[in-house]
C-alpha cells in the first residue's frame, strides 16, 4: 500500500502513527506530497477530489481518504487489540476524543490563516479571537475529561494534534498539568519518535 503523506500535516501523521501502533507501518510506502488550499498537487487530486493528504492507495481497491477512514481501514488489517472499539461506551468515548482532536487541529489551521498565512489586510481579528477561544476551551475540556486508560484512536488523534499545535507555535496547552503530563509520555512512544514533524507550508 502507498500512503500519500505530508511531513507537516497532523492528519497525515495521525494515520502513520496509527499504522505504527497497530504494527503494520512496514506495509506502507510513504510518499510525501506538498498540498495546500492554494497549491494544486495533480497527483493527489487524481486520487482525492479534495486534493488533500493523507490518501491510502490500495493494490486491490479504490483509494481511501481521509485520516479517520484510513485508520478505520488499517484497524481491520491486524489481529491485535483494536484501537477503534467495535461497540459499547468505549467506542463512543474513543470516537468523541478523535472528533475533539480533529476539531482542535482544524481550529489551529484556521488560526494560522488569520494570523500568519492570509495577507495581512485580509485578516479578521474577531475570527482569530474566536479560534483562540475554541482552542483554550478545548484544552480545558481535555484537562478535565481525558481518559488515558486503554490506547485508542482518540489518543492517537490527540497526540498528533497537540504535537502539531506546538510545532506551529499556536496557543500552548502546557498550562494544563494533567494534559501536559499525558502528552509528554505519549510523545516518547516509538510511533511518535518514528514520525517527526518537519517542513513549512507551501502556498
């Protein structure tokens, strides 16, 4: 299988960290692709009409995207404990945490547009303030609610989102003691050490 990847995407990294955690990373050929809303990558568009990574190319099936769906598929390819619980409250807790983590990363992307990437005259400070408020509220919720029991997809999504927030120098979560302790421990996992973030956005 081929994974269209980007070394500075929290979503692509999430898929690759997940592959490491379930023990099938060696079955992926990882190919870096630069993409952004203003930079068309023909190879990526040929497989995903949204023009975004990650995209998983399968030898015997159609391409799969986005990171949520890729992880769901990868979880069917191994015989170990499933990182996406199949039923019960554990499933909804894992998927809820994943949704929060994905939303956190998307909000961080929005904040970068309003403070760094958009031409200065087109930036809208009230929108940036709204993004900051959502980020801080999410950190507070995580500090109070994070369950660090059995590893699941939500933990992978959260670790990669928090790592990306720090990588892009966005509002820090480190004032939350419990969340910081959890993240620092997770970042030492082999899956995270094998997938460091690097590179700048190209528009």
